[in-house]
């Protein structure tokens, strides 16, 4: 059995990671690869694919996608995805959208992004975090793949929401590799700026802050005061979250984590603080927690362009198509 899939937005890092996973997928067969311009071969976009997998990269076209694909991954910028998704949904194509276009409630999205052009289908989208929404994902034809920072943060905090004192703020110190900023070089991602350097950006104003806050509320009913500060670090990939909060009960944090995730194949609980290298190149989210009196520290790590994007997207696609969620997902870290 084969299921024809397409990757729309193949020129970026997440598009490449999708293709790398799909090439080895036993069921999904890449039948369409596209960018906004097309007109090149895949190994011209990504020389790493030479003699491994190549195909013509076409200019993205909804009608052509509908003819050749049963499921598509939209690895497109925010606002661009919804234009494609609307037509594809109406054509009966399953979609995993890697942008923010279907992740948030309408009011939140329009406050932090732009006016939404597909309000009808926004209501149908399922948030693609399998540990929380697995059964809904299985039934969905439109899955909104979470952002990288929210993935690591939400998975770290969700087991503790009933114990977190909502009268006090949650502070999240987040650090990400440069690949999270995208392929296009900017002043901050230029080698001279990031080499041997680390700096915060979009302090207390990053668009992933409301995503974290919204999803925590949906799961717990509590309106936490989330304060999020991301940093760029001189690493290609990887993401580390350090979250600080007050709790209102005496708990054993590691026991809670181990019980909450005991049946989850892609969440690993550690007895010591986690690091980005141990999960780099994998679909794992690694988590650690420790308390001191009524103060709780939660520490989590993911590969920002795999678990925080492309491998999680494939996990969602597997579920949507009735396949084993684990199929073709990377599990061996890039160590050393």
C-alpha cells in the first residue's frame, strides 16, 4: 500500500527534513514537491539529496496537488498556508500545516499575525500534539502542527497544571538553535552575530507566548500568566526550555512526569537536567523537573526542526492515515 503525499514549501529547512523522513517511509510516497517558484530539481535546492532522492520541484498549484496527492505537508510561511489549505480541504485532501495559520483561536491569531482568510476551516483544525490530542488527530483532515517552543514548553508544563499556583506568573527562559530562524540570513543570524554569542530576542512579545498560554488554558481551564523570553544560541539545531513557577502542593515532580508519560513513546523523563544534543536528530522530547519548597523548575529539550516541526508533522500524518504513529520517525540522536 502506498499513500501519495506532497511537500509544499520544499526550499526551507523544515521542507528538507520532511523529505529526509519521507524518503524512508514505507507507506508515504512523495508524489509532489513544490515551492512558490518551482522550475528546479530537488538536488539543486538541497545538494545533500544528490544521488539519494531527486525530483522536479514544481510551482505550487492547488489543482495539480489535488490530482496527485492524498495528503500534503504545508511547510509555508504564516499567512501563505491558509490560501492553499482552503482549496485543498474542499478537494478532500488531508493537510498537516506547519505554519501558525490554524494553531490559534481566531481572536488570538488576528491579534498576533494578520486577518484570517479561512475562518470556516480554522474551526475544524486540530492542534497536532499527539500526547494531548491523539484521538482527535486520527479523525481530522486538517492538523495544525505546533510551534517548536510551544511543543517543548507545553509538554513540560501540562503534567503540573493542577499544582501550579495561577496567582503567580510562569517564567520561561527558552534557547534555540539558529535553524529555527529559517534559511534566509539576517543581521542576527549572520555568522558574525551568532558565533560565540547568545542573546534574547522578542522579549515578552514573541508570538509563541500566546500559543503556550492558550493551549495551557484549553487543557487546564486556568489562565496562567505566561512570560516567555527566547534566546538564540550558536547551535544549528536544538531547543532548551527552562520554566519557573510556584506550586500549591507538596509533590514529587519526577514521579508525576513518569506517570503522566508512562505510555508515550516519544517523551523521555530524565533524573537529571536535559540537554539539546541528546535529542538532536530525533522526535523525542526530553523532560526533567525539580522542586525547592513551593518553587518548581521544569526543563525540557527538543530538536526544533524535527520534534518542533517536521518529524512531529509526520507523526500527525501517520495518525491521520490510520498508520502506526511511530512509522519512520527518527530515534537516533546526532551524537557526538
